[in-house]
């Protein structure tokens, strides 16, 4: 099978190339040609996934395809962007038709769920690696950034925290979870939920936003770092109410300290972490009550240069780092 046969067989999807996606030219040419609607800006992000780092070696191909797109969609959600198009660069050690079929199905299922079209990419031979670049649109001046937090802002998160980290440790036999809880956490690891619908509501009110990919504390520190630069100050921190961290039933079933560790420093949650100014919080809560989304207030932005709990104990920022 040639590279072109591979693309035609597994990654040429009819039905996702609609005129409403503003696709002038898609898969099959040297590059895609795409149109943006008036008064919109392009939002783009890229992530590379490799086995043993971003997913366990024995992960099902369907889940690999699903997660490869999900983590990129999460970046668009963090920016308040609507998904439009994506490209795929796939490096394979060999052509395995069963693997490719399942991988393609996982990728396509999430693409269909979020109405995002595959418009091009590349394939090559080598150690397995999956790179996806997503492109989204947002109204002019409406994108969410990390750098808008100010003292007094309330800190919120979507969903629950720590499940993916618990799932990974369970797979690695680091500790035992009951069967039902283990399956739930593994599912959260392998098939994270991009919070695209939630971001549409959040972007109306939020001052800063990021997705939780490397651990709550580490990603919160990114918001603080960027906001300090914008405010030209070192006096920006956060106070977290650990009793309010949203935990799933699976994490509530284990030791509290261990559960908090997963929630604070575990990666791969892909929930949204965002700040709401005090004068917007009542309107945000009123709007959120009309939805089915889960938002939890976990703390407040302060004028201190550290992240602490309510007893003023410093919280360690030892989330995931690719090069440590």
C-alpha cells in the first residue's frame, strides 16, 4: 500500500467536508484552501503524541486516535474557539491495517462529534508518532487568554480533577482501584472530554483560561506567570480551598490525601481552569445554572506571590514536565 492509498483508505472521510466548513480545497492536493467568515480570527494549535509518554504502550488504537484529537480540541476550548479544521501527520513503523482501521475510527468519531473536518496532513515511516494541528475560529477580540487574572478573581474548573492520573497509576499497577472505578478512570485517561460547549459560556465572563493538561497547580501557575507579566507585578498568587476540589466518585473512594495529590498535580484531565472577575460572577453563575455544565469555584486570585491553601500552606507545583 502506498502513502496515497493509505490516505485514501483511512483518512478521506466523506460527509465532514461540507460547504458550511468553508473548505475550498481539502485532502488530495499540496495544501488545503480554507475561508474564514468575516469578523473572525483563526485560532491554531498543534500537539504531538508518542507512546509511553502521552499514552501507555498497550493503549487501544481507537483510544489513541480519539485522544490525539481530543487534546487538541481542548486547546481550542481553552481559547474560546469553535473547531473548524485539522491536519494529521502520522509516523508509522509499518502499515498495520487493523491498527489503522481502529485508529481512524476513533479519530473520526470525535471529529464527527465536534463537526471538525480533516483537511490534510502527511504520513511517513518511523517510530510511532501522531501530530495533529487544529484550527478554529473566534469572533474578533473574543479569544480567551491566560494573562487576564487579577486579585479578587474567583478560580473555577469544569468537571472533576485527578481521574486520568488515577487511571494511569492504576494501569501501571501503582495502586488498586475497584473494577468499576478503575474502568472509569482509564476511560477518562484515554478519552478525555473536550470542553468546547462549556467554553462558549465561559468566554463571555472569564478573565483568563487554560486547559488542565499538566496538573492543576502547574497550569494555574501558567495563568499567574502570564498575568504577572501583563500587570507588571510579582504580587499575584492564589488561595485554593482544597475541600472544594471537584472529585469523582472514583476518587472519593480512595485515600483523601492520595486523591488530592491526583487532583492537584495529576495531568491529562483536559478540564478548563479559568478565572471570573468578582463583578461578573453573579451573571456567570446565573448563566451556568441554565446549563447542564459542571463548574466549581475552588479559590481566589490573591496579591501574594504564591499558591497556598486556606491555612496559608504553600502548595507544591510538581505537575508534568516533558524534559524532567
